[in-house]
C-alpha cells in the first residue's frame, strides 16, 4: 500500500466487468497505435472468479478489441406476435453474439501480459476520497492511492428513475436439442407471448442445427419479480422441446430506466451503466460501451503524457435520443397491452440499417424521423407532455 506521499499507480479502474476490461483493452490498443507509453493501472474487481455468465449482443458495424471473438452473426432478424411477423436483413450490420467467457479470458490474458496493468480480484472499494494531489480508495484489504479513478460501479438507486421505465427480467438457457428445426440464419429478437399486464417475449438465437440460446424476458415495472425460469421451461414444453440438455444458463434484471447523468470532470469520473451508457429503452449496452471506452482511453493516455490528470464525462448518446427513450418508456408503461404491435410496426416501417444505427445509439436524423413516424401519434404525444 502507498505511503503518505506515494502512489500505488497512476490510475485505478474500479470494477473489471465489461466496462473495466474494455477500457483496459482499449488502452492497450491505443497505446500501440500511437506508440505512447501506458500509465500504471490497477483494476479492482469484487468477484474472485469469472464465469461465462452472460452474452452481449449488438449490430456488428464497428471495430472493437473483441470483434474477433464474436461467436455468431445473423444477417436476418425477426420480431413476431402470433401469426404476424416482421423480418429485416443486412449483410453490412449483422446481429452479433459475443459470449462473456471469451471476453473475460481474452481481456485477463492481455492484462496479465502487460507489466503496466494489474488486475486485483476480490477487492471491493468502500470509499473514495479526492484531494488536490490524488485519490484515496478504502477497501477491506487496505487503501489504494492513485492520481485518478475511473468508477464503473452500477448507479446508486437515487440516480435511477424507477417510476418511468421497467426492469428487464430474464432467464435464458443455452440448450442442446438435436434437429430443433429453427432456421439457423434467423435471429428471433422478440416473439411476444400472452402475459398478464406485462410485456413478455421469447428471445431465440439458433447457434447451429443442434444448439439454441433461448430466453424468456419480461418488462416488469418492479415489485414481485416474475418466475422467468418456470415460464421459459413451460414455453419449451409447449413447443415440444422434450429432449434437450441445458448446457448453460443466465439470468438478470436490467434497469430499463433513465439514469441521471452527472456531467463530471476532474480526477474521478463514472463509466459504464452508472454513467448512463446502457440504453434505457432497450437494455443494449455493448456498442456504446466500446465507443465510450475508446474515447476515455484516449483521455487517459493524454493525461499520462501531460501529467494533468483531469478527465471529463463522455457522451453516451445525443440528448434528443435520451428524450425519445423517455417518451417511449412512458408510453409503454401506460399501454403495455399494445406494445407488441408498436414494436412490429417499428420494424416494419424502418430498414435494417436504420434499426441497426438506432439500436447502436448512432441514429441519423432520418432514422429518428422514421422511428417516430412508425408509432401511433396520440399515445406518444400524450407521453411527451410533462
């Protein structure tokens, strides 16, 4: 640990989940591109082990340090409700799946291969104190002193607007089911199901002719959590999946709610979900995370070169897109029974490239106009009012 006037490292990244590991990999990428020395960086992560506990999906249209690890791509995707379905297709921006296990392994190996980076697991930061010449972090294992901090921890409950959006609650199984007969070239993003008062759908990604990732998802306003595992298993039984093996499971509760964004600058800035990088209206996060980590890594290298350890918050997306999300979430809360038709109308009235840009937080004005025109006017006009 550091003495009174010493630093353990230049920078501490609190949390080594997707954001922390991505930031470390972007630092390695940019330092090599710019032929610029790396600062010393410690990543402090509470978990003691990594597991293949989730998948990240996105429309694959941009470079990032994990792109070569993508396990599957689908150039066709579909949303459906009963007999009605809408499909889109794009070879330029396919829907992509990236297993967390691959990301964790690759990032940890890269960190371990660099003497300037260090991953410390089983460490929970309890307190952060800023001062004129550095930042002091307190943990059960002692104190760390650094010139600056990137904090990737989840947002405090006080910064999440739980009255506006939903919790996206899901349970998924990766199953082995020989000859399942689903089209391996089609990702089924939303197959809406009948559900009491909630928005429910099955998310199904055929991995090959014998394996599937299938999830039961609900948009829940909060309170008593739905038993998504039981509903997923009931759906599998109803569809005749009698002989299958669960290879892996995943579950979670994502806050599809606006996070108040603190415009920070100085030695300590937030990053990741706690900085509002997750899209409130969708729960998508990966593509935005990579763009923002790239920008933040550039700031870190500039700070190391200048000796002026001063950062500013990155902009996850345009403010008008956050406003559109708020209106959309408010309308969904008021009219959950009509939401499936709204989603189908949305995919029907837009092109695949428009949806890819819109969902990846990089829409053009024409994309936003197409999205707005696809939705019914009166419910959304009312939702736009304070």
